[in-house]
C-alpha cells in the first residue's frame, strides 16, 4: 500500500481486518458465493455503475418492489432514485433558503431516504463492505453468518443485502435505538437470535465491538465492521462523492454565478464512511471537510465522552477509516437541537409556523420530513460552518440526509412528552426556531490546525492498536494522504473482479 507497509502482518491486516484484498483468497468460498448468487438470480453491480447509473440498463429493476429483498434492488443501491425507485438524472436534493438557515450561503441537502429496502443510504455502505469480501472469497455465505455491527441503519442494510445473496445476516445494535429500526429487523430476519441488542444507546459503540469480538471466536461468524472496513470508505468516495458532485454541478448551473464555489461539505462522522465523500469533493473542488459530532459526546472536540440521541452518528472513538488528516473543521451539535427541530419539522403547528410566520416556501417545508436526526445535525453544522468561515452567497455548502423522519416517530413521542407536555403549539414552534435556527452560533467548533488533526488522529490508537489489534505500522500509515490515494486503486480492481464473478454466476445457471 505504501512504503511503510511491508511485513506479512501488515498484508494480513489489510486483507483480513480492513477488507482490502485484491485477489482471490479462498477459491472454495468464492465458488459457494457463485452458487448462491446463481440460485438467487443475483447479479452484482460494479462501483462504476453505482457511481454513474447511466451505465445500468434503464429497465433492470422494472417491476421490482423497492422495499423487498429482490435481487434487482442491488441496482438501486445508489443516489439516483426518486421515492418510488425510479431513476432520476440528478439525485433528489433541496437548496435551503436564508429564511430557514439565516445565512447567505446556499446549503444543499442530498436525500438518502430514496435508497431501496431500508430508506437510508447505509445500504450502500453495507454493499460496499460485502461485495469485496464475496468476490475475493473471504466470506462464505453457505457456512458463515454475516454480522453487521451498527447503531441501526448499517445493520438493516447488511441484513437486506445478506438476504438477497442467500446469506444469514445478524444485526448487532444498541438496545436503546429507535423502535422503528427494531420493527424493520423483526420483519426481515428469520430468527429472533439474529437481532443482538447490546447495552446502551448511540454512544455505546465499544459495547458493540465487545459483542462482535466474542462472536468472532466462532469461525461461523464473519464480522463486517463498518468502522474499519475500507470498502465503506471507498464506496462513499466513489459513489456518494460522484453523486454530490452531480448535485453541486446542477445547483451551480441553476444559480449561474461565475464566482460560485463548493466551499464545504459537512458530515457527522458515524462510521466515517460518508465523510470519505469529502475527500472526493476536496480532490475535485478544493472543498473543506467538516466532521460533525454530538455536543453531548465531544470526542473530537474535547477528547470527551457522554451519551446523546443523534441516532446514526456514533462516538467515543475515532473510526479507522476516518481520514482525519484531511479534515478541516470540527463542529459539535446538541441532541436538544435535533430532537426539537424534528418536532418543528414534523408537526402541523411547526410547519404552519414556518410557512405563515417565517415565510419559508411551502415546497421547502414539504421537504423537511426527509430529514432524519443526523440530517438535521449536518444542516446545523453547515450553518455553523458558514458563520465560522465567513462564507457568502457565492459559497455553497453541501451535506446529506442519511435517512428521513419516518424512522423516528417513537423518538418524537418521547420528545413531545418530555419537553412539550404532549402539546406542541405555535408558541413552542417560535421558541424552537428562535433557539435552534435564528441564533446559531460558532461555539463548539475547531478550525483545525495540524496539531488539532494529530491530536484527533492519535485518539484512534487506543481503540485500534490497543483494543482491536491493528498493527501500529498500518495505523500510522494512515497519517499520509498517499495511503488514502493508493487505496483508490482497489475500486477498478474490484470492478473487474465483479464482472468476472457475474460471468461465472451466469455460466453456472
């Protein structure tokens, strides 16, 4: 990978722990995957096809229910879908106006609830982790269970992809996550034992690791750890980065300003897969990358800890696949903000207030139910970034909505009861807007220096080297941008292997 990675231990770690094999490791396991895919009529899309769906035959998923485990839905695991699963030329998005954000800079949000089966973009991360392991013969779907450690959406995506290829998927997630996640898993798993509830909530990632480390002692369990699977990073670099670029180019054409630039990309870190798309945008546009976390658990901001309810963003550790040394800004957002804005955006009193009193266009308000908790967090971070960096009307900020509000009704009930006595009024709406949108400040942010980046990078040592056994040389190699640049050669190699895999599947039928 780089000149610092030369030992056999390094090579083993790159292939086994990090998912970076680029040749067939086990021909027998590969043959089983081919047999399974042939039996289930599975064709694997290439990363190039998911990044540019015009390469996919237009009718390939015609008639397939986007919410079912239909193998044709693999060709919808990209950003170019509408809510019905139809192909669109530009990913669905919204440009938020100053009347909502309070800043002159256009803030663009690309919607993830258009993805199939789980209505969240994490199904892309799951596919990006599973496909390389399948085509290199590292995972055997006939003899192994696919274990998906997550705080919710990634586990659901993994269960969906596993089911399609005929493998048994196991979700590992904290017991305190939204009830909607568990309801979905109940429908999609065949055995209650395939849903493993670990202690705690969003902040309890180590407990997930501990459960997986115990499960890994049984060779029948294969752990797809999104926090160190570089397929997650590469899938988002290639697929999400390309989609964000398409959205920006579309928005820029509509704004028709000669000095327009893509100034910043904000992304809650979570597994640090999505933020990998920021590397793509920085390579192409010089875009600044803003890493976002919960204020109640300020790991990057203050080496801190705690608990929060911004479900889907994780914390108390630095993921191995986070390119920390390429990060420009750290922003922290309180879960009080996301909880209360979720109520504002998804109640009649809140929506009426936004339209009638704040004069926000109806079409913008109609789009707000497509913002889940982390989407609200990403948007607030974009507002904070625009203010911190002094950005203006020619400076576009872009972010994503991982999922939509449909995954959080049970959480909204809790917020309504706890904070509004089950009666959210227009007065409450005015207070929430004033506190969380009209007066966004630049507190709890870092405009990173090299020293800041090194401090955050070093935090990862305790998780990955001390606890998870990553070779120190592999851990350290990630400081250099050459490590990340060299990673990208895996994508065309994997695509060639996917093409060969599909040919073998076709000849097996």
